[in-house]
């Protein structure tokens, strides 16, 4: 039989990687949205009086 403790450790590592990837995706998409917003503000202030 397989060791249940080893199985729990393996599942925990898989879950940790999944959470890390999810946070990375949200972080990068948030930074892109903020960057686009900043560009819009700068262009609007430049072209509109």
C-alpha cells in the first residue's frame, strides 16, 4: 500500500502550485489593466484641454 502521509504531501504540493499560478495570473492581469488605465489618463490629459 502507498503511504498516506506521502500522498498528502504530494497533494499539498500540487495545490500550492495551483494557487501560485492562479495568483500570478490575477496579478499580471491586474497590472495590465492598471497600465492601460494609466495610459488612458495620460492620453486624455494630453489631448484634451
